[in-house]
């Protein structure tokens, strides 16, 4: 099974989720450091839809200016555009497999799509 993780190596939860993926037999992991290679607004929209959450639920609030910018109350297109332009606004880690996508907070959520 292929798994793609949108990863931040400085984030403990992201590192632990990556370790789960790497330790799971039969999982071929693709690591995308999203701060260096951000997903498009369209890709983010698809990931959140597949995860069953809204773009607003995928916003990183801590350490960002998302609240000051009104992003938690903004429409989906505005939130997705802001995330694509400034990937620090993306909560991590996001993981996608052929079984779906999850925002892996807590990290154990990754098991739902393995």
C-alpha cells in the first residue's frame, strides 16, 4: 500500500506518525515536506473532503495568524488559498492512502486508513 504523508520534521506528532507508517509492513511511504513543497488548494480540498473534515478544521491555529485573519470563519476557497500560499497554516500531519485521508492528530488516526 502506498501512503503519502505531508510532513514537518520539526513536529513531534508528524515524526511519530511517520514512524508508524515506516514500521507498518507493506506500506510504501512517500514523504512530502509540505513547508518546502506545499500542496495546491485543489489537493488540500480533496484531502479534507476524503478525511471528512472542513478546510477550517485543517487550519493550524497555534503559532499562526489564522484567527487574526478571520480564517476560521472564512469560506472554504479563502482558507484553501491561504493554506496553499502560506503552508504554515496547514495542520499536520496529513496522510493519504487508497483507503482515504486523515489529519493524524492524534497520530493513532493513521491506523484508520492502513
